[in-house]
C-alpha cells in the first residue's frame, strides 16, 4: 500500500542500491580529478569482491559493475578479497588476489567495496606508503575507514553518504 502514481519503497530502494556502483565510479573520478588524475591510466585497488562482510558470498556483488566500468574507462583494476577463493568461486573476477600489499602497491586509488574486518583496520600511512604516490585516493563504499585519519595523511577521500567529507581540501 503506497500513494497512487508513486513507486513502492522497495522499488525505490532497489533502484538506489543498483545505482551505487555507478556512484562509486563518480566518486572515484571526482577524487582522482582532485589530485590531477583521471580514471584512464589510473591503477585502482578494489578491496572486497564479496557482497556480504566477512563472507565468501560474491553473488550479485556491486563490485562487478564498478570493475567493468573502471576497466571500460581505461583504468587498471586489481581486486583483493581475503574471503573469496579464486580457485573455487564461479563469481570471482579474473586476477582476484589474496595479496593485499600486492594489490595496493602502486595504486592511485583504493575503492572499498566490502566491510571485511581486514579493511576496517587498514592504517592510512601504511597504505599511502604502499600506493607510493603523493596524493592517493580512498573511496569508501562501506564507511569502514575514518575519513579524518585518511585525509590527515594526504589521501583524497570520498565515501558513500559522506557529503560532509567529500569536499575536503587536500592536506600537504
């Protein structure tokens, strides 16, 4: 039961959820632009292929449309997930790695797609060192990182539902 001529809350919510991978692409483009880069030619570390936190369930993952869109835009995308086994998961992307340091090494942008416990404890300064660029990007799709801590060490930060932080000044 809902107002005539209006879509149901379920339909509206489904549409918003389906839009989130595209929104993550927009946030990534915005943060890269802030540091003078574009998706084309950027290296992206995509963290979390599973849909559910601390799980190997990768069915209908929102990471897949982001992965495809970033590749289509000319980015190099490396994927890490400590829970999804590339040897046994039919939903695993090509090149899925369990080597977090290897995936982060040389990344221009880090896109967090799962709230795995392994990502909740990431240390911004350590990740910046692995990325190896002056102003790397962090895009948090699950609100698992503390924006201020990442901004403080020189990341361009973007996060879902974080309009309060998405327009910050790059700190030198």
